[in-house]
């Protein structure tokens, strides 16, 4: 069953006049007979949004996207809805923003595609935590479906990976200091042992070495490359000092020796590398 065009025109007129209660009532009445109507579910989301009933608006818009996945209107509604909320909706916003950007890419609309991404990243930086912003930055990395289309209009991967590295460094330092501060107060705790245990746990959970490698691989700036090669060597050496004897430690030792040896081979003037070699 399809909703009569005259009924949709009445709802549309009420929507343009921002009569949200009227839009809500009329949409709900008609949805009882036509629950698969894209238009009615979209208007329902619009009405709930206007009435600040955000969870219900999100649900209605999601139903609309399931009915017509490639129609931009409900995705626009979702992104605008999430813009009004806090960082707790980052995952949902990121999914909606990426989908909307992909749809604009299919329509060959680079301006709107980039605008969606820019607004999402700005919101994530403003409303989210540092770790949430780090997650948000993945939307412009080379693995993202919209990277190739927006290449040249979004930050170069080396810049994005440097931002991710800085966030990760800060978060890990903060976590290490916090954990050491909490554990050193335990009965019988020794600061040296506690420090090693905490660093071992944090470094094992970390992907910072991989991030450093991405910066090294992507940057076209030799100074940046050398800086992150030094960071990588420092990081691997730090991990080596806290790992227990075994295969993992042996593998890390080989990596440290190779990194140092490569620097010496090209006569890079980094004292730590020469000392190790």
C-alpha cells in the first residue's frame, strides 16, 4: 500500500512550517496502514528531532534508511541529529557520516562529500574524548571507502597518522602514570616492579609501533621520517627493557638491532642507534 500524495503534501507543508506535533500525529496515523513508507518514516524522524526526542528520531531515521538505503535524506537527518548530541553517539555518527559521504561520492558531489566529513571530524574533536577523536580520524585514512575520492581534499595520511600518534602517546603516558600511582599504594608494592608491570601491560596493548611505521611509510618529508624512525627505535627499546625472557623479547631485540643497524648504515647521526650498534 502506498500513501496518497495529497496526504504527503499536507505533512510536507506542516514540516516546512515546523509544526512538529502535526507532522508527528499525521505520520503516525498513516504509518499504521503503510509502515514501509520511506517518506512517512523520514517525516516521523524529522518530527521527533524537532521535538528533541532524539532516540525516537534516530530509530525512525534508521527505519527509513533500511527501506531506501541509497536515499540521502534520512542519512542527512541522522548526521544533523547526531550533531546536536554529545560524543556518546560517535559510533553511530561515524557510520552515518561515512554512508552519506559515500552516497555523495556516487553522485559526484565532492563538495558535499567533504563537507560531511569535515563536520563529523570537527564535531568529534569538539565533543568527543581524545580516544574518540582518534577513532574518528580513521574515516580519512587510506582504508576508508571515501579516501580515494577525497584524496587531495583531506589531510595527507602522514599528517593524520601523526595526529593519531600524538593522541596515543599522550593517552598511554597518562594511563601509565595513573596505573603506577594506584598500584604503588598497595601493601608490599615496589615502585620498580610496579613500573615494569604497568609498562609491559600498556605496551603489549599498544599499536603505537604500527602507527609510527605508517608515518614513516607515508611521509614525503625526510625530517619527519627520521624523527619517527627515532621514535620507533626508542619505543622498541623501551618495550625490550620490560619484556620477560622468551620469544617475544628475542624478537624485539632483533628488531631493535635492525633499526639501529639501518640508521648506522645510512650514517644517520642519532647517538642511541650508534650506541646500540
